[in-house]
C-alpha cells in the first residue's frame, strides 16, 4: 500500500513547471489568444529566419546582377522587379511590422479580453467567490501574459536583429528609423509590457469590452508617438564644428545643421556649405556666404544602445505606474 500511494506523489513532483491554480485558469480561459500569440511569433520567426539564411543571399546575388548591368536602365528595372526581390521585401517588411506594432495587438487584447470582458460578463465576481481574492486574480491576469509577451517579443527582437545586422546594406533601413529602431532592441519588450498594463487599466476603468479596447489602443498610440517625437532628446547629442559638420557620418541621425556668420550671429537649421567634397570647396563656400564656422548636432550609431536603454526604462516605469494604478482602482471598487 505504501509503494502504491507513493507513486502518484512522485508523479506530481516530476512536473514542477506545470501551471497551477490561477495561472492555469488564465491559460485555459485565454487559450485561443495563447495559440494565436504563438502562431504569430512562429510565423514572424519563420520569415526572419528565411530572410537571414536564404533570402539575403538571393537578394545579394540579385544586386550583383544589378551592378553588372548598371549602364543599362532597362536591365536594372527588370532585375529589381524580379519575384525574388519582391518576395524578400514583402517578408522583411511584414516581419519588421509584426515586431514594431505588437504593442497595439497586446493593448487591444488586454483592453478587450483580459479584464473588461470578465468584468462585463460577471465571471470575475464569480472567481472572487471561489477563494480567489481580487488582488490575486489581477496579479495572475497580468503576470502570466507578461511572461508570455516578454518571451515571445524577446525571441522576435533577437531574430530581427540577427537578420537586420546581416542585411542592412540591402534593406535600406537606417538604425534610427522608427520601425527598425523599435524592432531591434529592448524597446519592443518595454512597449509590449506597457501596452499590457495600459490595457488592463483601461479594462478596469471602463469595464466594457469595446470601449476598453479603443481606450487601450489610443493610449498605446500616444505612447508610441511620444517616443518617436522625443527619442532624440533622451541622450546627449554630439556637436561638431568646421569641416566635420559639413560631412557627417553616413550612419548618423542628423538633428540640426547651423552656421556662425562673420558678425558672430549663430543661425540654426541652415544647410549652407554642407556636403562640400574638399576643404578648398568648403572654404570658398564659407567665404562667399559670409560664414566663419559651421556646426551640427547628431546621434552617431553608437548611441543606439543608450537611447534604447533609456527609452526602455521609461516604458517599464510607465508600465509599473499603470499596474499600480490598476491594483489601486481594483481595491477601491471591491470590498
């Protein structure tokens, strides 16, 4: 009898990672969304891996053919219109968009389904009568999706960065462009977690499915747009003068060009004498226009990681504030 009763106990201990309690309930209730999430991650991952292993080589071979017949315009046009190039461009564009715009999907789902639908239908109140406190209910609602969103987004970011680093010479996407920037670093994870918290807070505020969805998406859109508007100011820019200001690195995010007149007046947003090929041409241009010096501010490519880390920190702080607000609101509205 002892051996017979011990066997089931050993079996239960052999599976410590199997979700239990409220975590298991969250996965069961939202299993359709879970499968849809992993399907999206799998499809985007497959596209990124194809572009990295096969697509990039095919397009590079195509570009060599373009270079070999550059003198013949019809040859160039017909080559660039090939199915290989079009398919590669479609796959990489869709994969990049999938990573960059994931926060909107997370916000829409969190606002409409994660919290608001259960509050609207009354199933949350039923759960609170089954030995699950409201705080524990919300904690599970946020913790389980947060773990899955972090894992899936991290995989996509790593694969996108792998693809982009190998093929940036043919992708035509500079590191500072919005979609490429958001898809190549931890900002994507921070934005997704912020969208999750915002969606949950919207659900608690509105308590109706469709209005909560709309509010979550609008707030997420505002957060993303604010990031695009103020990203340049998150880290000190580099300022250069003289000939260096007239020929900035090709990979630089150029912020502003300006001139200093011989009278000492400093004028911003002035592109006079920029891109002169030689020092003699630059000196002649400055003399002709009454300019004593040039200056420019820009972010070099080395600022990618500082900008990413600062913006990620801001997004995580916003997510923490939204989460704290959600728990505060839940306590105010429940006994």
